């Protein structure tokens, strides 16, 4: 899975230490709330999801983090867990 981190900062230039809420608006925007660790101001970023998508995936970068797990291979433990919650495989 490819992903990029959205860059967030307060008006004073400090980045959030902890995010208090992540929400979606009815107008298809991402809403992120946090308190600035430097100036203690409550910050809210509202950004259209289309802008987030464009900024994150407009250009591919060699530094883009990727998931390292191979999600197509299951283990006996995976099957045991899935069976315990009622999942069956089509070949069973």
C-alpha cells in the first residue's frame, strides 16, 4: 500500500504533537483538529479530499513508504483465526 503524509503546521510554524480529531465533512473535505504545542492555539485544517489526493499522488517518489507485508499469503494462524470468527474459504 502506498501512502504519503500530509504536511500540517500551525500559524506559528510548529507541527502537531498530537491530533485530537480527524473527520470528513458533508462537502467531501478532510478536517483535522489539534492544539499547537507551542502557542496552545486550537487549529483546524479543512482540505478537500480531491486536493489531498492530488498533493499525495501527483508525482511518484522513491521515498514513498510502502507496506512490507505480503497480504496475499495466509498462514495457518490466519486461517485458524478466520475460522474462529466464522469465515470459510471457497475451496473448503
